[in-house]
C-alpha cells in the first residue's frame, strides 16, 4: 500500500472509474471534460473516458491502495494555452481517438485531437394563428350560457 496520504477512498476511486465511458477502438467520440489544468504552456484536458490500457493501470493502482492514482487513469490530451478553443469542465467535446506510441514504445489508444461541439441555433416558440384560433374557440365556449335551461 502507498505511504502517501490518499484524498480518495477506494470506493470513491471505483465510482470515478465506473462513471467513464469505455473507449476500445479508434474513432470520433463525444466526451465530457472532467477538468482542465495548466501545465508548462499547455492545458491538460482530462476527459470522462477510459481506455483498456488506462483500466489496467487503474486496477493495478487499486490493488496497491493507490486510490488517487487509480482515479487519475482517464484519457486526456493537451492543447496550447493560447489555443482558440480550451474547453471548460462539464463541457462536451468531439474527440478523435487513434493509436499513438506511448513512452514505452507501445501502441495504445490516445486522444489525438479535440474540437468544440457547436450548439445548434434555436428560435422562440411561435404559437401562430392556429393556436390563437384555438383560444378564440375556447373563449366563445366559456361565454355560452350552459347554466340556463333552454
């Protein structure tokens, strides 16, 4: 077991890991941003996603009692601090995932780029004449004298 003080319990670490979506193949994914952290002129963007490689690391950390490290095995990428788009925590991004070479020389799944997901434009609801005519029918029904016998 690790000698450093853990901020998370084992149960909390497992909950974090299980809240992520599994990424098992290259492709384009819609992913939620967990956090963004500035580091050496870049911003690390942590995503609510877990690769098989990350899951294997998480299991090893959990077994060793390293709960904080286990929870920190999610997929991430980095963008330059002056990039035109830096997502905020909770925001969804479009992420391209592909095989990349890690520090050990192994090919693993990694996020190779993220893009802003543009929101659709909306318009106000219009009741229009059709709905206004329904109100006219309702008003004339209310004005009729149903309480007086003919």
